[in-house]
């Protein structure tokens, strides 16, 4: 009987390691090797859906693989997010998320996932600034005057939102708590109904994306009081930012969109995604399409996205608890 020497075992182990390394490298190099699914946790026509459908054909062309958009709405985005959190870590199921991923889990007792620990952050892709808009029935046209007006008329005005726990809702609650304002929240089943009643005067003010309100503001049917972000919006240069008008805690209140992979996705796959996504969103025609939808390209590293998720999750958790907000 032949005795296996220590040298034999060492050689065998080295062979296994080299084979495993070669196999893994081949897997990374071949990625993606089949259909890639961009999971959108909201309905068609939502911001994350629009972003996914703009970039998916470009990624498919670059990868020579089909890239499909799979809408999995429900529970304020939790259903689609939970699906990706439990998907295989091979990069073929990716989450196209909006920052509700840091809000919605705090509205439900059992969301199914933790936004901080249960994903591999890829990168932030775009951002849409928010604005506070009012029906012309409210006299003030600047932020300072609006705040004074609301304080002088507590509980006399209503504000609308697309639903409990949406960015629009939480932004207004944050402002209410920080400034000591008293208004009644009227939640709707989507932005359309809220906008209709804002135009009709049933609600008098609302937080919404700048782009979605632009046609009504230009038509004189609504007034835009202040915009979030560090700079004014190019298409409405006369509307000052919150910070310019004396409110310094609203700069980072916006709608950011980012891509996440399942937990434990390899750094090699993440790096390939970063490289290809960066190339795609910086294409002139893609930037133009995104801009037409009110989305500004704003990229990040995985580390920056992870920190953003942690910070926003903590902020909105406190806001939701302090304002006693619950899911619809």
C-alpha cells in the first residue's frame, strides 16, 4: 500500500486551490453569463422604473446579455427589496432602489430585511431634488413668510402626500417637527391624486419632486417656495434653496436612486457593475433622457452608498418614531 506523504498532501491541496481560483476567476470574467434582472420595487412609471428602463438596453448591449426590468411593487418597496436581499449572490438579480429603502423598513414590524446589513451596495446613480409647493390660496411666496404664516394659523391647513411613509410625507414631517408647525396630513394612493387636490385647493401644500411640479408652476397654478439641495434648480433659477432661506436641515432631503446587489456579492462583480454603470449613465443620450425626467447623475462609491444608507436609516427611523407614523 502506498503511503501518502506530507509532500503529496501539500501538492494536492495546492492543486485544489489553483483549480478553485481558476474556476472563480473564470466565473467573474464571464459575468454576466445569462439574463440579468433589474428588480424595481415599485410600479411601472415610478422613478426607479424609469431609470431602470433607460439604462437596461445600454447594459444589455454592453454585456451581450438580456437585461430585463421586473416590477415587484408592494409594502412601500419592501417586497422587491426583500426578494433581492434573498437572491443568490451572483449579480444576476439587482435592486434598482429609491431612498424609501431607508424609510419603509421602519414602518413595518417585520420588513424581512435590514437595509444596512442585507445588501451589497453598488453605487448611487441619480438624484431628484424635492421642493415645497403651495396652492396660490396661500399668500406667502418665500419660505420665511410661509413658516410665519403657518405658525400664525396652526391646524388650519392640510398638506398632501402620495401615502404614509413616502419621502414626500417624511420630508414634511421633518420640517414640521424641526420648526414647530401644525398641519394635517392627507395621504393619497399615489402622487396623481395628491397633485389633483393640491391644484384644486383641497390640500394647500405638499413636498414633491421639482420636475413633477414644474409644468404647474410654470402655468401659474402652483407656487414653488423652496428647493432642497445645495444649489438652485437650473429651470427655476428664481426659487431659492432651503438653506438660502434660513433652513439648513433640508439639504439632503431628496430622492436618490441607487443599485444594490444581494449580500456577499463578490468585489469583482461589484467592480464590474461600477465600471459598466458609470460608462452607461455618462453617455450623452442617457444623461439627456435622465435629465428630461428630472434625474441628475450623481455617482458614489459602494462605501459612500453604505454610509448614506446608514445615515438616512437612522434619520428616518427617528422621524417615523417621533411623528408616530405607521404604514397605510
